[in-house]
C-alpha cells in the first residue's frame, strides 16, 4: 500500500516560492517580515509558525469539479497565510492584517460550535477547524482538549475573483489546526481535501476538489 503525501513542512521561503526576478527578497521576505512585526505588536510575542494555502487559477473546466467532471487547476504565488502561536486558554484569537475590513474576533475551541449567521468571515476559519476536529473520527479521537491559538491572517488572494480565496482560507485554517494540535502527519492531503470540501459545504459554499 502506497502512503499518500501529507502536508509538507518547510524551513525557508525558497521551498515555497519561485524566485522570479528576485521576488523572494523584494516581495515575499518583506511581507512575512511585516506579518512578524504586526503579530508582535498585537500579541506581544513573535509568531512561532506560519501556515499557508495558495489560491488557484483554473486552466480548463470551471465550476464542474463538484459535478464529477475533470478540471485542470494550477496553484498561484498569491496565497493565504496564518502566523500563529499556541495559547494556554480555550480561546482562538483571530486578527487580520486588514483590520478595518476584518476586525478582531475571539472564538472558543469547541469543534462543534455553530457557524455564525449572515455568512460571517469567521465561518471560513470554522470550516477548516471543523474539518479536522469534528468531521474526522480518527483525528478528533487523538485530541482530548483542542489547543488555543493566537493567529494573524494575511491574504493576497483576491476575493470573488474565481481564484478560490474562500477555499484557501478554509485549507489554511485546517493546516493551522492540524499543526497546532500535533496532527500534521496523521492525515494525507487527499483525505484533508475531502474533509475541507465537506466542511465548507456545511457553511453554504458550493466548492469542490479543484478549490
């Protein structure tokens, strides 16, 4: 039986981005440095880890993957990133670089909490969170008490542009939840994708494997 790949863990930006015309130094390093400084200003400490999920552009077959038809997507450099540290309380604090559009939110660590009403942006975080700790019986059985987290969010994936910004949010939340709770190597990428699809549909989004 072949083991399917799990979510990769990397140590440097060159493992993530193509260095096109020096873009790692001129664009990506500056952005991640800015996130670090903003995180420190908000929480009084530096982030311990960063998790990311890219947006995607589809080459053929738009909006047919969730009907069972073939598509051909490709990942983008534009991505969704969460900087985080674990916390000792039973709270998840969410701040966003764009604090005017997405003000601070604090939720508890209960994986079975209800989604917020009126398509609140926090629901996309809850999709990824629930995918890991509420929908998969094997994973939730390994976590007696989900860890609290302090998170700073930044996204370069344009919303409502057909680049899967909401799904990138959900996937990034799932990866952050996996890593924070020590589960990152306990699930393969294909299974994680199916769980996040199911969770995002629970929040009312018609998404599929391409996203």
